[in-house]
């Protein structure tokens, strides 16, 4: 009888020792190295697009203004726009705060106002500086001031 009792206790102890191993393996949930999502340590560099490429304000009476909407779109990765500079008399930029992060595949809007101070054609541009590979990104502005 002693041999049967020893064998029984050996089985019980063996099963108890196997429980932590089984629980540890159960936590793996069948994940293999081929089914894990790979993370790229060097994601592709972002590019920044501005639309429209040209804002045409047409004729605007001196003393009034015209506002148009634009957007910055990033891809294939996020882009941080650090600043913007504009030139051309009567143009101003609003609706965006810097630095601005543009998520990959998404857009951030902004507004450009043209308020001519004199009659005549007034060309201009808005240039966005960013960490994109194609920085700086420029939008062309056109408009003419007319007498009211």
C-alpha cells in the first residue's frame, strides 16, 4: 500500500507544480512572433500640403476685407508646424496657433484675410515652417484693391 500512496502523492505534487506553468502559458493567448504588430523605429518622414495652393481674392474695395479658408494636411506621418510668415500688404493670417501638430492623414484649418490699403494688384504669400521634409510650404496670395 505504501507504494500506491507514494505514487498518488507524486501525482498530486506533479500536478500542483504544473499549475503555475499552465497559467503562465495561458497568459500568452496564442501570440506568435509572426502575428505581432511590427513597430517601425523609423516611421516615414511627414510631408505638409497646403490647400488651396493659391488663394485668389479678386477685387476687394479699399477699406473692406475678404476672408478665405485654407488647410494644412500631413502625411504619411504627423507634422509639427512651428511658424508662419506672410508678405504682401493687407494680408493677415488667423485661426491657427503655433506650434501646431497636424496628425497624419488629417488637416488643420486657417484663415487668410485680405484688407487692401490702396488700389492696385497686391501679390503675397504665406510660408509655413515645419519639421516636414518639404518645409517650408508656401501658399500664393493674389488680390487687387479697388476704389469703393
